C-alpha cells in the first residue's frame, strides 16, 4: 500500500462520486457541477499517471469549454428560474439496467486484461507527441490528414449552425429590404455582429 | 525540497509534507499579494481621480485591506430566498480554486516552482479558463436577473477572449520550442534584449495583445461587463455579501497576478532582471540568488498588475457588443496573423537580421519609455505640491 495507490484510490473515489451525483441530481446545473467534479477527477488521474498534456487538455476542453457551454445553454434556454429534470420511475429502471450492464462489461473486460508491468519511465514529452503526430521520425505514419479533415468538418458544422440560427432577413420582390422590418430587427436583435447571445440591443 | 525531506522521514510523508508546504506558501502569497493589491488599487484610483485614497489606516493607509477584511468577515452571510443555496455557497470557492491552481505551475525563479510540469503554459491557461465557471454559477444560482445577465455576459466574454489569448501564447512558444515555463525562463537568461518580446516584431505585438486579452479574461475594466455597476447593479456578485464576496475578489486579484506572471515568463524574461548576464541562482548561491529571482519576478508581475489598475481607472467601459467586436473582429485575426508571421520569421529570416532586430526593438522600446516618462515629468508645467483639480485653466 504505497502513496500512489492511496492517491489513486482517493481521486478515483471522488471521480466516481461525481459521476453518481450527475445521475442522481435533478437540477441541470447541479448535475453540471457534479460533472465538473468528475471531469476534474479524471484530469487528476491523468496527472497522477504522469500524462500532463492529456490532463491539461482534459481541463481546457471539458471544464473550460464544454461545461461552460452546458451551463450557458441552460441559462439561456430555461423557461423558469431553475431548470429541473423530471425523471420517471421507468426511466430510472431502464437507465439503471443499462448502466449496470455497461459497468459489468467494462469490469469483466478490464479484469481479463491482466496486470501490466508498469515501468517508471516518464510519459512522452509534448514535442515527441507533436512530432509523432506530424509523422516525423516514425516511418512517416502521420495522423495530420485525418485530424485536419475532422477539424475542418467541425468548423463547417459550426458555421452552418450559426447560419441556421441567424434570423432571416425579409427581402422585397424588387430586391430592397423592407425598411420597417429592418428597423424592427435592429431593435430586437442583439448587436448585429453575428453574436446571438449578447443581451443588449444596439442603441 | 523533496530530497531534503526524504532524509528525515519516509517517502510518503515527505511527499505530503512538501505538498503541504508548497500549498501553504502559495496560499500565503496569494493572500498577502491580494492584501497589498487591494490597497494599491484604492491608492491608484484615488490619485488618478485627484483624491488621496485611504490615509487613516496605518501609515499611508497600508492597513486598509485589514480594515476591509474585518468589516467583511463581520457582515452577515446571506443567501437570497429564491437562490439555489448549495451552488450559491460553493461558487466563490470554485472561482478561487481555479485561480489558485494556476500558481502551482508558475515558477517564481529557476526551479522555484511547486510542481514542475512539461506543459506548464498549457496547464496555466487550462485552469485559468475554469475561473469563469465559478462566476457563471454565481450568476445563475443567485436567482436574480442582474446576476444572471452578469453571468451570461461573463461567459460570452471569457470564452471568446480565450481564443486570441491562447493564440498569443503560441507565438512565443514557436520561438522557444517548449511549453515548460521553467525552461522558457531559463532561455531568456542574460541581458534584456534576450527577452522573447524583443525577439521579433510579432512577439512584441503578441505581448500587447496577450496583455489586453488577459485583462479582459480577468474581467477587469475596461472589460468588466460582468459587473457593470451602472447597468447591472453589481452583475454576478449582486447578491453576495461578507466573506464570500471577498473570496471573489481574492480570486480576481490572484488571477490578475497569475496572468501577469505568465506574461512575464512568456515575454518579459521571467525572473531575470535583464541587467545581469548570467543566472543569479548559480552565481550568488541558492539563497541570495533565488530570493533575487523571486523578488524580480514578483516585481515585474506587480508592475503589470499596476498597469492593469492604471487602465481600469483611465479608460471608459466598453459596451457588450463593442467587447465582442474587439475580440472577434480585431484580436482574433491579429493573433492569427501574428502566429503566421512568427512562423515565417522563424523559417526564413537570417540570423544577423534577427540579431539586429533584437537590439533595435529592445533599445527602441527603452528609448520610447524614457521619452514618454520625460515628457510626462518635465513637459507639463503644474504647480508644485498641490494639484490644480477643477480650478485648472482649460488648455487651449
């Protein structure tokens, strides 16, 4: 029983507790806070295992990005003061069964992997990760192209979503915009700079 | 520190003790620096507004923060009826945790860091981006419209400003080829023309853009839309009082120091004074050298924090659409351009051009600063001792 095992157990317990909290809490934003505990716990596990880059990436993507967007989305879309999820009993049962099955599957699979020999070697530094990502010094096996395709795809999806979410401008048959319609739009729309979440009208 | 402790106790106890000492020292530092910065903020604002600032509490009012603190602790800790009590209570601590975690990877001198990380620059950016979560929760859970608006604005602003801020961090990383803040500081040893900010014009501009976007992501004026008191009462902390309210300010001053320290390490030579052509901790011995390093680092970061205060009390607040326009239409393209520029510079510019650029930029900046200070000091005729105030004659 050395320190690494104790720390691992503590961080893993906090992570699991957070996960239970996400499932059990009925308020959306509270679930978000529990998710924060879980994601930060996973980042902590990465740091504990020496994968610093992965841990920091976990923090910046999930905590700094995704979670903020979740709470932001709830704040903008919810009708009442606090958004509450109404879960039916049947949903609890089905969800519980699915979660239990998945957990059993993962547990059995990880038990069958057996115990790996761990070495004290440090995880690869960032520049090694970057070089292997670019395919330098590994016989030219590169992951750059798939990564670029995925990222450009994401960008296209984001632009399309922004385009769809934008309010339509009504155009007259002779090609001019309706002046009354336009002024109304300017008063009701926020800031006109493609920024749908600002809360003020342009004066 | 770990090796020394291991001589006296088993490994696990040594690790835990070292962690406890680091955390304690950093917490003490954050507390004391916030204590002094709050006093400095009041003094600076007073002088800029032609007042004296705090004078009654101790010599030149230096104990003002203590008086404030006692007042805040004795105030009643209330939560509004319509609020989500649990989230309302933990939100300030979440914000403070995020700012405080950034200090774990911030070196105050050569190897003077509580946890050496090979990706420290990335880590600091990552945890600082978590501070917005506390503010967002505070705004949401207060059950108040002002607070909700403040939280929404804060989220929109911080998430947008993170993009140019991170791109500006990549610019010096391109030059230095490492993400470790300790290695970055070590690469800027020596005279001040070795600092990354003077390496090429793109880095100098990146420093300025980074500093402005960092100010915005600390939600400091002129970007303090989250607490715009003329429209939102006090924004996200409208409903807070007492100790929890002060924890928000502790977090704000801590993250101001953290981003200023990051700017120093990335652009301004880290813990090097710029006037010693060697590493002080190797020449002056561990004690004197490390103390000098830490003092220079804290001094530089404090200078940047004072510039933030100067900006806050000099510039008018932007509107929310202006804030977003500044970020998305100006800073984002500028940051992308700087990144492309620095890559081209690294690939194609000849070494002798690089050497000359270094000298021209560093001495040009120095001369510019001396000129501005000389004009400010000697250029204007003002009555000595008293300031003119509202009776000043209008300038023609």
